[in-house]
């Protein structure tokens, strides 16, 4: 089995041509024809992730977010990116990153979040022009039974494991139709409003964006890591389903760079 086999099993549901123009998904370190025996799955690659891969004898790391997003002009110990790349090369560890191509897959990041919340009748929030059934941004679905807004916020916080949520003013209406986008989904708020969703869950919402709904939708910021964390399970599931005898496991190292102080 090779690194290329691992790459191909994921791109079957998230082809690389689905990635955004600014992105850098695909193989970032290593050779496609190199042998692969064990993979470590993570959301972000850090030095600590590479250390875990070394300790567990993994020769492939598969992440959601790219480690190398912009061009590297040198490889020195100056940044965590360069140190992680150097350590991976030293230990013959390949790095695969599946980013916006997996974001844009119907079977990808947002679907995982929607299913975790228990939403039904799922379809893409902003379908692509070329492949609208399988490629596009975000997800929209419904609860079988409407719930109060506070109950919805509680459900979201529990399912994503967050101690707190940022949200717009409560609308006073029950929540049944929910639009969402794992990660930075502010650009798709208009799609949530056009689809008459009762709530829109995403991350990285700017202060002034909270004014936009004007009481027409409950806007919820669940955090970038928190709304994309289930991508690790998705990647691991894809690999194990395609290669039942291949060792793939989710990393234990914390990579969420955001911490919360919750006042009592």
C-alpha cells in the first residue's frame, strides 16, 4: 500500500479540483509511491502532531488544514511550520492535507456537523454550478421537532463540546430549519437567509456581521476547531472503510489553538 492509495481513497469523495483557488490541498510532504503502513489523522499539523506520529510509528499524517499554505522560502527552525516539515522529512513521514475540497463535498465537513446535531433532509447550502448535487458550500437541514432557541444553543454547545457560544439576539421563534458551515462560513449567511433558515451555525463571525440578520435568523458562532473537529472521524472512516486492514487512528494531541476563560 502506498501514500497515493491513501490520497486517492479520500479524493474519491472530495476531488482535488473541488478545492478553492487560494488553497493548497493534497500531498505536501513525501512521495506518492512511498509505502504506507500506519496513518495519524488530525485537524491541524503541529510539531507535537509529528512527534506523536513518530512515537506511534506512523509514516503518514492526514490533516484537514494544510501545514504549508504559503510558499516556503527556506527550511530553518524559525517557525513551527518549518520545524514540523523538517521533522517529518527526517523521519520519512508523508503529509496529506484535505482542506476546501473536503469542505465542498456533500459527504464532507458540514455534513458531519449536521449529522452530529441530528438534522434530517440534508442538502447543500450553496451548491456549485458544475456539480450541484455533490459539490458546494455548507449544509441545510431540519429537526423533526422544532425546539426553543435556548434549547438549540444548548444542543450545539453540548455536541461540539464548547463551554460558550457567541450568538446574535434571540428572535423569539422556534428552531427547525438550520443552515450551517463548518469553519469560516460568514460568506454564506446570505444563503441561509434566502433559504429562510431559523438559525445559521458557523465560525469566525466578525462583530459587524451579527447586525446583518436583523432578527430574521439566529446567528451562532461555534468556533472554527469546534465546528470542524468531526472531520478527523470522517477521514479515518474513509480510510478504514476502503482499507479495513490498514492502521489509521485519530491523533490524541490537542491542536485547537483557542482556549476559553469562563467566568463563574
